[in-house]
């Protein structure tokens, strides 16, 4: 039965792998576009069914381990490949399978104008992406996890740069690839050091060693910190968060998949999966908690000043991932994992809802939106459900998981990060309902709201959104394939919220009675401020921005973090490459060129000794023999 349960889990990624292989090999099929999409969606539906059955089979304490020898060694097996299925991994599998399926169905409508070959290429990449993430989720060892980790990064590069003809998309794909690789170098070093430290890549064997106190603690903090660096890159933690907003250059369904169930969730999931290892190094967990809280606040502030609807959601993802990181750092990874699951549902809803707006309006900017609820009531409803879930209000998906994270950080003794996260809860509700009111219920922002002058001081005036009514007259509801995905996610967000509002799972800690009113009150206050500023116009937006002048100007410039990376690239990396180039050209090549020139000259000189006359060679042999005899006689 255990083997059968493991096969169910294995079937989910293999079905996506099958779709990828068929579309890769069957070139004519891929070029047809729509048939390639249908094959991919059919396999995605099968993968979702297998994931659901696997999650049901592994509820509770059931664990299935189905592995095959991959790298044999003299002492046994160096590495295996297969699946490690339990309650956590199969629930994550369901999330990935669900979002992948709905994104692929949604893409049929969103990319209906795409050429057939490009559409086939898109679904090929999507299938590989889903397979890579599922194989990562089920990985029984660090080696398989790392390989799939890199495959996920490759797929994100391919999909972010899907419209590679656009320079901005090509640059964003490269930026995502190299920034995450910076963290992956640390991740790989940590895996190798950990293998040398424990003698195994296997997660089950390593966990047994950890629980029995058989892992030496000397140097372990360095190894877990290196593992954490991989999560910093993948899950966009400060300072490697800068790639995620630029990743919005890819198609919106890709953004939904990356932000809700793949890529960025890999780092948080890896830390949760290895929480028993990180528990041995509390100093590293403290770093995780503090960096998480700081990144959450930083990203929330940045989200408040964005006028690109997808960038608001991108910074929101950074902020919410950091919420999860803070809970893991506080020592309660289960709280972070719960928020990972609920966040995946409503963040997919928000991105796909934003895609419906972009599809209708033809622009990402809030300047081109306004009062869309009149023409797009379905989209307005589901997007508002997503916003309420993200704000963490009762009856919506993010309610309990947000409160669990706040309670976990407080119970872990991190009072300052807790205060930062309470502020983030307020800002989250504010920036999300700023989008809701500007795009759907109030007047849109005027063009000045996205104007960007040469100096940050000029930006203070740009927040006076909605000085006049603005409405997109050509806006319309998306096609049925898109609405189906949106409504399913919205209903699921409400169902999860209602369930967790009345059924509280047992937590590892006890939260004070005042925590829930504080968390909900912070969210309500943020919504009220957004309503008063952008809907009711009782508060002047320009005055509000001026009150936070330095912070506002810094946020518009993204606090110059991207500039620091750019200068580091131009000055340090390019300077170092020029130095290496000079050494290679003038020292390495110079020495070799001198030696080769000497060899050529010596050859030219020796060539003159070859006269071609036989008697000269006889004389030479005779002279040589005479010299040899004299050396033997008198030497």
C-alpha cells in the first residue's frame, strides 16, 4: 500500500514530464499551438487528480518513500532518485498541480492572439516548469532537490523572457537568472559541506541523525546559512529581492505560477522541509526571522508607491514570503507553511485577476483604469476577494494563516520583528485596496501618477491620483476560460477562509487574546485609509505623500538598492573582468607568445644546419663520434 501511495505521488510530476517530452519531440504538434495546449492541459488535469489522491492517502502520519539507486558507490549508494511523500509534501503537490492546471486553462484565453508556434512553446515550458517544481517538492535527498531547484530557475528564465523580442523581457529574464544564481552558489556549497559533515544527501537519514544528536554541531551554522542563501535568492529576500518585480515582464499567467506555487515558494518550502536541521542552529534562525521581517516591511513600503498593478502584486509576494520566513526563523515553520498554502491560492487569484484587467484595458498602469467594476463586475468581485484574503480579514483565506505567523513570531520572542509585521499588515491592506479603489470602484489615476522625472522631489506631486474621473470605455469581461479559473480560485479562497475562521487547528504555541483583534484591526485601518484617500477623497493623496517625503522619495527610487547592484556590476564585476582580461591578454598570452616566438626563431636557426647533402651528415656523425670518444677517454 505504501508503494502504491508513492506511485500516486510520482504520477503527478511524471504526467507533466510526459507532456513536456511529447511537445518537445513532436515538433509539428508543438507548432500547431492549440493541440499542444490541450495535451498539456489534459496531463495537468491528470496530475492534479493524482496529487489529490496522494494527499488523501498521506493525510496524518502516513509516509511513502519510493526511491531508486542513482549514484552507486563502493560503500553502498551515494544518491537516490524518487519521491518522499508525506502530509506536507503532498499538500504542496496539490497546490502546485492546482495552480498549474488553472494557469494553463486561463492561458488559453489570455494568449489567444499569440502565434501558434509561440503558444506551443509556451505550453512546453509550462509543462517542464510544473514537472520541475513537483519533483523538487517530492525530492528525497538534497541532490535531486538541487537539480530540480536549478530546473525551476531555468524554466523561470524561459518564461519570464517568453516575449524575448522585447528588450525589457530579455533583461528581466537574465536578471532573474543571475540574481538567483548568486544565492544558488551558497546553496550548493551548503549541500556539499553538509554531505561531508554527515556522509549522506538523503533527507530521511539526515533527519534521523539530527533527532538522535548524531550531527556534529561544529561548523553546522555555516552550512545551514549557506542553505539559507539559496532560499534568499529563490524566495526574494533582502538584498536578492530585486529580480522579482522585473519578472513582471513575462506573461501574467507566468507571473501567477511563479508567485503562487513555483519558483519563489521553493525557498520557503526548502526551509520548512529542513526545519529539523535549522533547529540545531538557532543563530541562523534568528537571522532568518530578522531578515524576513525587514524584507516584509521594505517590500510593503515599495508596494504602496507602485502604479503598475503587477508590480504591486510582485512586491506583495516579496512581503508575504518574508512573513513566512519570519515564522520559520521564529522556530514555527508549520505556521509559515500554512501561509504558504493559503497564499498560493489567493495570490494566484490576484495575479490572474490583474491579468484579466490587463487583457481588457491593454495596460498595466492604474492610470488607464478606473471604475472598471461597472464593465467587469465578475473580475472586480474575484479581485476584491483576493484583496480581502491578502489583507487577512475573517472569512477569507489569509485570515488564520496571517494570525498564526504573527503569533509564532511573538511566541518566538521576536518583539521588534513582531511590531514590524503588524505594520506590514496595515500597509498590506492599504496598498491592496489602493489598487481596488483606483482600478475598480473609484476614479483611475491621472497620467501624472506614473510620470517619472529626473529627480525624486518631483515625484511627490504624482500621488494625487484621481483628480478627475477616468474610465476605460473598451473594458470587457475576460473569456470563459479565464473566468473559470478566477471563480474557482475565488470560491476556494472563501471556502478556506470560512473553514479556518470557525475551525482553528491546534498550534505549537498559545497566542494572547489581543493578537487577533490587533491583526484584524490593523488590516481594517489600512483599508479605511485607502478608502478615505482614494475613494472618498477625504484625505489628499499628495499631502499624505508629503508627510512621508524622504520615505516616499526613497520608495520611488526603490531605496537605491538596484542602483547599488548596478554600480557593483559596473565597477566591481566589470572592473574585475577587465583586470582578468588584461592579465589573460598581456601576461598569459604574452608569455606564451614570447615562448612560441623563441621556438620559431630557434627552429629557423636550426633549419640552416639541414643542407640536404649526405656527405655533410657523414662528417657530422664522425665529428660527433670523435667528441664522444674523447669525452669517454678524458671525461
